[in-house]
C-alpha cells in the first residue's frame, strides 16, 4: 500500500512540474563545459571543449529547445552559448574557481590517447543544479562523467521527469570502476558506447545501445531491432575529440523531432563525421548540411 501511495505521489509531482512550465525541451545535456588542449599527429590547439560543449553546440543547430547543466569558473564567457540561443539557465558560474581544463594527447593515428583532467569548478556539479523547467524534456543525456556522479543524477531524475535518460561513458572509467559503470548503464533508457567499451562490458542484454564505430558509422541495437548506417569518407581526419558527443546529441534531437531511428542515426553520423575535419566543433557552424531549426 505504501509503495502504491509513493508511486501516485511521484506521478502527481511530475504533473505539477510540467504544468508549471509549458516549454517542452527536445534535449537537456548534463555535461562539462571546459577549456581543452588537444595534441595529435596533425598539430596542437586550445579549444572550447568538454562533453557538454561537444554535444550542445551541434544540438543547437537542429533545435532551439535545448539546454545544458554544467558548472564553470570565473574565466568562462557565456557569449558563445547566448549567440546560439542555447538555454544555459542550468549553468552555474563559480567565481572562486576556474573552469575545467582537460588535455588530450593522441598517438598511433588516434587509436590511443592520454587524458589529463582538472575538473576545478566542474567538480562540484550537482543534481540540484538542474532547473525544474528542464524536467519537461523529451530526452536528458548524461554525458561522460565519473560513474558515481552519473548515478547521482540518475537517482535524482527518476520520478521527477518523463524524459528518456541516455548516457555515455569512457573506457578508463569502465576499467577503474566497472561495477559502478555497469550500474549506471543499467538504469537508463539508451546507452551510447564505442566498440572497445562494449567489449569491456558484459551485462548489456535487453538494453538499447547506440554503438559508435568511428569511420565505419554506427549501429542501433535493441531487443527487436538492429539498424546500421555508414559514415561518409573523410580525408584528412584532423581531430576526433567529441565526435561521439556530437553523434549522441544530434541523434537524440532528431528522435525528439519525431524522425525515424535510421534517419536520426544517419544524420547524427554525418554530422559527427563533419566534426572531425577540424579541431573542436565550431567548424560545424560553417557547414550548410543542416536543416532550419524548429
């Protein structure tokens, strides 16, 4: 009886939150906004980065109903997000700290990389940073983060939103915290993962997977469907950083717009492929391959 009353209370809470805000977001991304130093065989460059940045920028090209949850330092300028009309009410500026700084050093033709992480202001990112208006979204994507932090967001969101939850992870996190990563993945609706990460995880049955295959494209796998799409050939490949985040956000935005899984996945792969032509994802703003945002 108590469980039934609790379930009814949760449903009433969701209805109340939705009624208080008529805006229905297509996608909310919970992820880092950071300064990145990228080094690879083709060069070295400082760019705006972080999984949140790599996801929200291309998402904004297809929809103006997107928002981001993050924490930045006193040195972060909101000018870029404002220009693209991205909702950043979920971004908190911590004046006593600096913005997260990441370094990525690629070797062996992008097959291996060394990652340096200084989370700074981002280390205090909390579920309480999520504005109530963001609960009224079709998808909420929990971008790459420490699995213990991802679980906090999942536990917080369940019962507060009808949004489908998706997640991404990192090979290093799987190796260091396999049980925590497995638990986080088991509690969401969609999982974005690459081929190497998939081999490290065994308990993924009955889950919806979007397998990122780099230059080979991507594959959608569920209990009843298996849909594969190919990627266009890109030469030269300048920087692959964030391409998986691009794929995830564009795929989710297209699904939110009511497009088919195959079309959504193909557009996502095409956009991710465009993003590897230069350092960062700002180059996508110059492309003419996008539809007019809704």
